[in-house]
């Protein structure tokens, strides 16, 4: 049976941690780069959309526009790459950023959890490890754009196999990188 683990933003306990995907590492030996210690250029991802909306919820179009913009900012790149203290992975910040910008395009889908299921009711969104799909719970969305940018980026990292032990594993890639997205937005980027 496939290793499918439900991962849920903000509220969920994750019981398993795996890092299966090893995406391409970008090498750059150019002596002209202005940031030699961080050899990933924003320009290589300038035309990329990291998400596509496969739902009929139009608020997700704005989440896509803003999240794409945030991931491409120098601010977000520097926050992610300058952090080499992520838990639940051995990857350094540069590797994390490289994996994010090389991630397969993630589809947005929606569902509405049952009012009766208390655990499911609190979920904002979820993704399975290694599957490029984010399921947004319409019972808890839309929220503010900055919070949903956080969720989109948090869940994106799950789709490339980053995980966290539980909802208190705040130094994990999903939590830290999602928070970096929210912080960048709240600083005024992409508004
Ligand atoms: Zn998560």
C-alpha cells in the first residue's frame, strides 16, 4: 500500500516523516553572480506558476497570484536560504529553496468537511506527501490572503515530501517556510 499520510495545516499531528524526493540541485559557477553563496536566481522561476486552480472557488485564484509572487521575491528567498536550522529534515536552506522552486505544479481542489466531525472541521487544508494536490476545506476558507499564502506554501512543501512531527514542530520546513511567506506578504510584498 502506498505511503499516504494526511497532512494538515496548523492543527494536525503528523506521525510520520519522510523525505523521498530529491529534485534537481541548481549549480552556478558564474563568477558574476552577486550572491555566490546562494546560487539560485529568481530569474529562473520568473515565469513559473507553482499552483493551478482546479476548483470553482475564485478566491483561490488570488491565493495563487499572491503565493506565486511571494515565492519569487528576494525577501522570501533570503529568509528560506539563510535558515539552516530546519527540523524533520537534513536539508539546509538552500536545498529547501531549490526543492520549492523545482516543485511540480500543485493543483488546488476544495471540499467541505462535515460539521459533525470535530477533527476534520478544524482542518484548513491538507496534502498527501509527494502528491501535487492541495485540498482546501471550504468550512475554514477563505481566510485572510496572508494566512492563505502561508497555507499554500506550507502545503506545497508537503507535496515535495517535507513534513513535521506534529503541529508543535514549528521549526520544520512546512511551518517555517509557510510563516516566511506570510511574513513577506505582511511586509508589503505582492500586496
Ligand atoms: Zn502540515
